[in-house]
C-alpha cells in the first residue's frame, strides 16, 4: 500500500506572528510520519499572493497532487490554522476518500479570532459543507490548546462536533508555535493509543 502525507501549514503573514513557519511543528511531524512509513510526506508552502483564498490554494493542491498524494491508498492530511481551513476546502471537493484528516487550531468562525477579517476573507467565510467533508475522509482528529491566543478553543470544539469526533484538548500549548507546545502536540498526535 502506498503511504503519503501532506502538511498544510498556517500562514505567518495572516496570523500576524514573526516566527518562521518552519519553526512550528511541521518538520517534527514529517519526521514522525516517516518513522511510520509515510516516506512520501511533504510540507506545502503557505498560501501566497497568487492563492489568496483557501479555495484557490485547495484547487492548486488538488491539481498538483491528484496523481500522487491524493490518489494514494493511504493518504493523511494535516492542517493548522489557515492550513486547516485550506484542508477543509480541499475536502469539500470531489476527491477519493483519504485515510485521515488531522486538524490543529483551525478557525471555524467562533470569535474572537485574531485577525478575523483577514482569515474570513481567506476562508471565503466560515460556511463549510461538513457532509462533503465527512464523506471525503475516513478518519478525523481535531487538536486544540486550551489557551490558544489566536483561535479560541470553542472553534476546535465546534469543528470536532461537526466531523463527529471528540476534541483532543492539550493543556498550556498556545498556538503550537514553541518547542514545548510542539512536543505536547506530537505526544497527542502520534503516541496516544489509537481509538
């Protein structure tokens, strides 16, 4: 069975942090996935000036990866923040069902969201077709920190409810943008017993 994974990063320009996105959890997750046989794992570039909406970014990803990643028999998609919004928009499209979608600190419209106007414009609003989304992934996991300063935890609770899973709540991890918070996310994402 072919195994593949794509990681949809948050966009540092939109969330307003001066940290480079490579300092987030993405590279650690890529290494953990490779340990588990997902050798075809890539971190996508954040949205750019040509892909200013989640839909445009999702369309680009679908076109670029339809023959490889999205056609894989065991593909996992990971998204944080705006990357999670892009991932949700991709799952609304007609693609073969994926093995799993892992959503981290993803805004779904429950205020107060840091820089909400920019995020809502990128997302083209927060109306998602959850019936299509649920049909396009065989498994969901939703992660959120109890003290996320960018995206309130109520967003994670609502997203988990909409996709039909229990929210994995992580204590004192902010927006998963420090070494300690990334370690907490890895522990929850990769080392907890499977449900």
